[in-house]
C-alpha cells in the first residue's frame, strides 16, 4: 500500500514551519506518521522541489494541466487519485487504504 500526497508550494517539506503554523498540516503530519507506523508507505512531493514526480502519475499531471495548481493538494493511493483540493482526514485515508 502506498499513499502519496502531491503538495502545493510550501515553505518546507511539511508546511509546519514558520511563525503561523496551519493546524490542518500539523494534523496531516501526525496522521501520516500513524499510517507509516502501521506499515503504509507514505510519500509527499512538493511541486517546487520535485516537479518530475507530478509528471510521473498521468492522472495527477492531467488534473494540474486541466485545473491548475488550485487542484493541489492531490492525494493518491497506489497511484489512484482519491482526493483533490484539500488534505484527506485520517478516516478518509484509512477507508481508501482498506478498499484497495
């Protein structure tokens, strides 16, 4: 099982740095650690640092080409897009990971 998150441009790889930390990103980071501890492979890519990763998944590339960067973040499970525009909750990720 592999969960990948294609992030919009952020100040750092997690987005939880700087003077005004987004609580949603803190929760996402905690949830991803929880999934990793359960044996799920988790990867995050930032468009400004790993642009080629955004081309490797044709669905992700097509979504960005069609809708622009506003569609970010994009979350995939085993390459299949499961959510766009906002980060998924732990429950949403668990459901999709269980459905595979």
